[in-house]
C-alpha cells in the first residue's frame, strides 16, 4: 500500500520564477494538506483541499495556490518566488471523516531552493 | 489561536536508556488532539502517538508513551529503551476540533541524538 508520494524530491529555482509541486495521497484518503517547513523550524500549514476545493487556508500570501484533481492528487503552485520560499514542502493526506487521531500521513517532501 | 512550545535544546541519551521530550500547548478549545511526529534526515514526518483531550488514560504505542497533564497543558513524549535509530527531530503538534478546522499546529521541534 503506497503512502504519500511527492515529486520532485529536490528543485532549484530562480527568484521570480514559478514552481509546481505534486502530491499523490495515500490510497483511501480524500483530503490533502500542504505544509512549508523552513530550515530548523516546524511545519507551517499552507492550505487543505477536499473535493477539489480549498477547505482551509493558513497565513500565506496569494502567491501560494493549489489544486486538487478528481483522483485526489494535488498540486501546490508558488508564483513570483522569493528567496524566503526556500523550504521543505510537505504534503499530508487524510480522510475527512474517520479516526481523528491517526489520520495524517506525510510524504517525504520536496526540497525547494530559490537562488 | 493554538500554540505549541518545545524549548529543549538538543537532547542526548545513551542507548537503552529512557528519555523525555517536553511539549507544552495553549488553546482555549476544549476539544483537541495532541500528536508526536518523528522526522529523520529523509524529511518524512512519521506518526508516533496521539492523545485526545478527553482521553482518560495516557496514550502508549510500543516504546512510546505520552505523559498528558491537562491542567499544566503539557504532553511530554517518553521514549523507553532508546535505540540508535531514534536519533531524529521530534515534533509535537496539535489540532483543535472546532468547526471546519483540520490543520496541525507544530512546535519548533527537538533534536534527539542517541549515543552508543
């Protein structure tokens, strides 16, 4: 049973460019959340998608946008990249309903470096 | 707003000994859950243990136990019989069960190093 798959694993972009990160959720999960983890910090919630709509959003600018597809996979898009966007981007999948304590499965992340 | 505080500096423990990682939290919501995750250098967040705010007993999962003191708003992780593979970053996180909220709020993490 595959867990959460993220691609690519590493990415280097130039300031001002745009980037798209991808996530395939764990089988049976219908909800995808994205987190940004700066070096030496804990992950920060960006947003969550369910039924192809943004369900909840953290304190991130509109440069961060996302999408969820009918197969529950998701993309995170970041426009006009800043040096401060350099971080590990984690995707977590879950089921919107069901056991509350054990529901989150994380991927290994995409390491984005902005130069 | 929710807040998780992890203030310990890097922790060191001898192999086969027990270690406690501290976590305090702050929320005004009565219904919440507390999580501990392990993050090795590979980056993946690995779920360790969960405690609900209404759970009467402290959670245990194999070598992991959670020392939940609700009045003090603390949820410390205890790892018994440490192994070399336990060396990693450890994060405490919280979710409140209010409305449509389902995000996890994380602390800054604690680095644990297990010495042979």
